[in-house]
C-alpha cells in the first residue's frame, strides 16, 4: 500500500511539472492535509459522544437483553448449534453488538464465534454452512444506530444527520434478507449435489 501511494504522489508531481501546475498541486496537497485534520477533530467529538452512549447501553445490559430477544432467530438460522451454547453465545453477542453499533465489542465476539464454528467444522479446508451463514449475517448486519454515518454527516455540516437512520434500516434489512435468501438457495443446491455424489459413489 505504501508503494502504491508513493507511486501516485510521484506520478502527480511529474504530471503537474509537465502541465505547469506544480504550485496548484502542492497547494492542493497542503489544503487536503489541513482539511483532513479539521474533519478528524470534528468527527472525533461526535464519535466519542455516540460511543459513550452505546457503552452506557452495553453496561446497562442492553446487549444482554437484545441477545435474549434474538436468541430464537439464532436457533432458526443455526439449527445445528442447538447443543453448542458457546458458539451461539458468541454469534448472539456479535449480532447484538452490531445492532447497537458497538463495533469494538462486535469484532472479538465475531472472531471467537468463527473459532468455535471452525472447531465443529467437518471439512477444515472449506467453510462450513454455519460459517458461511454467519459471514453473510456479519457482513450485511443491521444497525439500529449507524454511528459512523451520523458522525460523518455531522462533520460535513449536515443540518439533520440523524435523518439517515430510517433509510439505513430499510437498506440493511433488505440486504440482509436478500443475502440470507440467496445463501439458503446456494446451500440447498450444495446439499442436493452432495447427495447425488454420495448416491453415485454408493451405486
């Protein structure tokens, strides 16, 4: 990545030299550095406020309450994990944290969930069905409070940064259901093809 950025900078300077825009290029670089610091500082304050709010929700038991609420859905999506409480616990914690926008809590729970799912994976060279479904859910997760987007909109001067929440809900819910639907179709045909192979070999 460092080589790519260095190449882009050198290419920009060479191009500006031949086009006679060296001063404009240097000034644009300085302005960009200045603006990035201003945006980071304004963004940091908003992020601190939201992270503090979400941390209070976490300490107050909001994630635990949400975990109990979505537990039946986890059982429906991962029927093979009914007797694996540890994997279910980490998956539920990850989804709950993502719903509340607590990314710091979601990441370690997601990694731990994958490790537990890998322990019961019968084909170590390939991801299991449960691992695939969890990846899809984690990638297209629903956020009740899209903290990062709200902070960015506020940093760039939006008069109503929170108005993005309903569209985010609609888009993320739609994306999640479509992703799960396609995943279930893929897994259905995968199992069907595996059965055909076993029957052929057995015959």
